[in-house]
C-alpha cells in the first residue's frame, strides 16, 4: 500500500512538472487579422482570404519524446528507421488520434484545456505578421537558419528530426514552425475549403477523410516549407516526420 502511494505521489509530481514546463513554454499569440493562403502555390492554397482570430497561446516548441513518455509511458517511435532518440527530439510516429489521446490525458491530469491549433491559427502564428513566402522573408538563402529541411538535414547521420529550438525562432518566438516535423492541426481537410471558409475563427469543414498537417519536415524541399503550404493525412496515419505542438485558449487559467 505504501509503495503504491509513493509511486502515485511520484507520478503526480512528475505530471505537475510536465504541465508546468508546457505552460512556461506557451507564447501568447495576439489577436488580429491576416491574409491566409497564396496565389503562387497549389490550388488548395487559393484564394487568398482575410481571417480574423482572437488571441490564443501556442507552445514555442513541438512536443518532445520526453514529454510523451512522461505522460503516456510509451515510445511509439522505437523500431523506426530515421528516428533519433533524445529528450528534446520531437515525438513522431503518432497519429491524429494518438495526439487526441495525449491531449485528453494531459487535460485530465492538469485540469486545463490544451488542444491542437486550428489550421488558421497555425498559419497566423507561423507568419508572425509577415506576408512573405517564409516567416522571415521570401529568399531561400536564410532558410537553414530557421528550419531543418532537405538542404541541411537530408544527409548521412542527419536524416531525422532534430532537437527542438536549436535554430532561430520566428518574430513571435516560435521555433521549428517550418521544417523538422509536420504538425497535426485540428481541422479536417478539404481542397476547396478556402472558397467558403468564414472570416472569423475558421475551424475547417465539418468532416472529411483527412486531417491537416502543416510546416514541412526535415526531408522536404523549401517548397513544402512555405507558410501557406497545406498537406493532409488520414487521421490514423503515422510516420517518422509527423508530430505536433500544443495550443490553448487564453481564458484557460
């Protein structure tokens, strides 16, 4: 009985530290409007349209292997090729439904309401006030300073996700929004959704066969790291280049 209570208290303390770390790494994203999409990319990035969002919080880092293990006590990436193990490496090989389970448990142990960002929130935060191809500008020349992608990661002994936060953040203090791993968003995906999405707080279509992922990954070229670039996967899909980051409403205190 004593051993059970000791383990329970130890686990509770671990949960509290995990939640504290996640909260400390949250960045307040200001409310505002922005032009979402691009007329220079794929068909599903069109048309450019105005979006209005309330302020929210987004974690400056992608969720890491350490955070996943501390909460879920599993290692879904083990046994996969092209995966490095490390406390600060992004968790990968997790489906959208796996992520939903992580967030459900995190909210249960914390009493908070963590969630995935919507696709609109994700692009707004990635842009950080910019209207350019990448969050810092339109020239590829500086991309390796901000992102792990094909040019600097797709090489011998580097072909995997890298530690979070090792390159430059965008202007709002968010790391690895471009490259490293694709990030699951809340929204279902439809190719023509931008033709009819609402101006205020769009949350995607009611249903489809796929969920949105954003940001590109370590094996993609710069084209897929553009802030407007959209991709989608079956919500059961898992891969070594797909992870996520946490969002939260600001009134969740």
